[in-house]
């Protein structure tokens, strides 16, 4: 099993988990093909991490399956916007950690 990790990416974990749920359990080659044509920012980033995990394994993508795709919450960037009467309200810009694990397909599973 090989894995790849991307940390502190400026992306909401809630939005990224929607894409991660679609590709986990898929064949790596099919997952890469489907992620390539999704219009989301999360799909582009998960595509890069999945391609890195496949490259780390040293195997062909057709022989690999996505065993896990986990999106963890990172620290939020705290910004402030001015409001009326000299006040300020906080703006939270969330970050995420993306972990993708791939493993080789067993002979009986093909």
C-alpha cells in the first residue's frame, strides 16, 4: 500500500469530502479519468494527490485501487471584515489535509 498526503491546502473540507467519497473504492485508473473532467477545485487537487500515490507505488494505475481517500480539517485562516460603528466580524478561511491511499488489486478481485 502506498500513500500521498497534501497538507494545508486552501479548500473547505466539507466540499472536498463530497469528491473524495466518489473516488474511494474505485479503480485508480477510472478514478483519475473521472476526476480529470470534474469542474471542482477539490477534484483537481485530489487528482494530483492520487496521481502521486500511484507514482509512489511504482505500479501501473490499472493494477491499483483507491483503498482510502481521507479529508481532514486543517487550521482556519482568520480574517476580519469591517462592519458598521467601528466593529469587525471574523471570516474563517478553512484549510484541509488530503490523504490518498492506494493498494494493488488482488488476483481474485479482477
